[in-house]
C-alpha cells in the first residue's frame, strides 16, 4: 500500500488529528474545573485546522487515491474549506448556548459536530458508491445525536426520533439501489467502472432511482422533506443552522459528482434522471414556497425556505457543465453566509428572550435595530433582491440551467422567486412596520455572536460584487465533471 496517497487527504487527516486532540483533552480534563477551557481549546484547534487547509497550494487537475475511491481537486478542496468556514461560524454562534444550556455536554457537541463534518468530507471526495455511503452514514448518525442534545426539551427528542427513522429508511432504500448497481454493473462500485457498464436496463434504472431517493432525503427534496420542519424546530438552533447549510451543501455537491460521473453514459439514463429531477425541482421549489407562507415559527419558516432553496441548488445539476458546477458551489457559498446570518439572529434572540415566533419580531427595529437590519439583509439576500449576493447566486444558477436549454424550468423557478419574495418580506414587515405592545426588550449580544454576524453581513454585501470568486470557481470546475 502506498501511504503517500494520504497526502491527498489533507483535510481529512487534519480533521482527524483535531478530533484526536479533543478526545484526549476531554479524557484528561475529566470533570475538573479545567473543563471550562475545553470550548476555547476546541475553537482554537478547529480554527487552526480551517486556516491550515486554506493556505494549502492549488492541486494540478483532478487527483485520485486508492484506485479512484477517493477524488480531489481544487473545487473539492474549496467545498471542504467552505464547510469549514460555515462550521466555524456555527461554533462561534454556539458559544453562549453551550455555556448556558449545554454546559454538561460541551465536549460531546464539538466532537459530534466534527465527526459529522468528517463524513461530509468523505461524501464530497467519494469516487465510488461505498465511500459515498460510508460518508453519508458518518454524517447522519452523529447529526441525530446533535438534534437530541437538548435533553430539557421534549421537542428535541421527538425531532431526533423523526430524523433517525427517516434517515434509516432512506439509507436502506439507497443501500438497496447500490446493491443493484453492484450486481448489474460487473461487480464494481467505482464510478468510473459503473459508467462503463451502465446500459440503462430496467434494473439499472430502478437502482439509479433508489439511489436518487436516498440522497434526496439528505438534501430535503420533495417528497422526501417531511422530517425537515419538525427536526429544524426541535433541534437546538445552532444544530438547525448546521443541518440546513453544511449538511445540505455537502450532499448537493456530492450528488452532482455521482450523477455526472456514474449515470451519464447513455442518452436513456441521462434522460430518465433529467426528467425525474426536473419534476422534483419544480415541486420542491413550489411546495417549499407555499408552506413557508403559512409558518409562524421562524425555525419552521426557515425549514421550508431551505427546502425551496434546495430546489434552486439542483438547477446547477441539470446543466451537466462546468458552469453548472461553478454556479452550484457559488450558490452554496452565498447561501451559507446568508442562512447563517438569519439563524445567528434567531439564536441570539432565542438565547436572550426565548422567542422564535414571527409575531414576536413585531417592532424589533425599535428595540434592537442592529439585529433587525441584519435579519432584513438576510431576507433580501435569500429572496434574491439586488445588489445582495443572493441576487447574483440566483442569476448564475438560472443562467447555467438556461445554457442547457431548460427555459421552462428557469421560468417556473423565476415565478417561484416572486412568491418567495412575499414571505421573506413578511419577516421584514414584522420587524419594521408592525407594532407590538410587548416587543422584544433591548439586549446586548455577546462578542462571539457579534463577530459571526459581522462576517456574515459583510459576505452578503460584498460577495456578489467580487466577480473573481465566481470566475475562479468556473475555472476549477472545468474538466471535473
């Protein structure tokens, strides 16, 4: 075995080392007073991991390890770095919650968070179905524990139960599809072998559909979205933010790689999954928008918003070009900062006042103007209002689908964008126009949350105006698919 192949796995190796350091620290600290410093240590260790992977040099083309089981390239590394930044922001937003609500399980929170991130790394770089499945399960099982971490709330246990049951069912469906792929494609699970053996027979088409169904659960595509709202509402807000952004982003990118590398060998196969995905995108965007209008709990509101956003993300997959991949990754990058800004405001207010209802935000601008402004910017960006970054991300993802000739799909997505503007503006109306006899009292945010919100706000304002970011993503995407 050539151990030099592990040099291509720098993100995985450094994250594994970070996990080992924190595991040892947890054992050494025990229940002593020194345990209070664990959170600081965890943030420093993960920050070092994030910075180290950012300063790595570029990769020449696409590289593979272990006979093609593991794939990496500049775009793969960028996605992992993006997940690192998002995770670091979530950890920053979680500092106060950990101190107040989760003081007895701080070590578990960080270790589980990094474990599920490790699974996402494997999904992103998978070159065969086995590694993809292992990555998916490594990401899903710790996530169920994170959802149930708040033992003081029955909703948290209920949310975890719904999540793990639906995750188990979708995993079984996917595994059955993978077994059919293995049996009908010459006894191999490598994408490069499957694409050579895939003849679009009825069994292979069925296997592909089962696989798609399993991944659709992870991305919250309709009709595999029924767990989303209850899980988002019951989970701790920091976990909800992580679930809505990092989990969805990793699964969407990995799904794109699998579909392009394993199932594009014949016109029949590509036509089948294109047609299926076409309808899933339309229904997902529409259902997400319609149900979001009815929500009064902001966490459920953002749950259905994320379902709708998942439909927009999938537009990049439809093109089958480097423009589609670059546009998807750019969309996920913008969505990361925008959604985390919204969840950062919700987490702040929930920690200080315990309120998460939309009616509770009536008159927020009068008592907490800075929080209201950040939330407004997040809503505008999610809705795609110029000149915020969300406008540019939607423009590029629509352009990639239009380039592939999906004009009707783009038109339906544009029409749904108008609907989404309505419910995003409902939040803005509550904060700036509606009056309340009992508004949220003025409060001062903790320094960590202020840092996180500042980073997200700057990203929402300037990311869309920095064109080299999108151009670089296009350059890195060229040839990967």
